[in-house]
């Protein structure tokens, strides 16, 4: 039982980490775009 829960938790964690990475990249791109827009 505990092993199944651990596997589910690891999958959820992996999904969260990949979502966080994608979100961070998008945020960085948007931030750079806004900075360039303001600078010009």
C-alpha cells in the first residue's frame, strides 16, 4: 500500500517539477520581452 502511494507521489512530484520548469521559462521569456519593450 505504501509503495503504491510513494509511486503516485513521485509521479505527481515529477509532473509538478516539469510544470514549474516550463512556467519558469515562459516567465523569463515574457520578462525579457517586457524589459525590451520598455527599454525601446
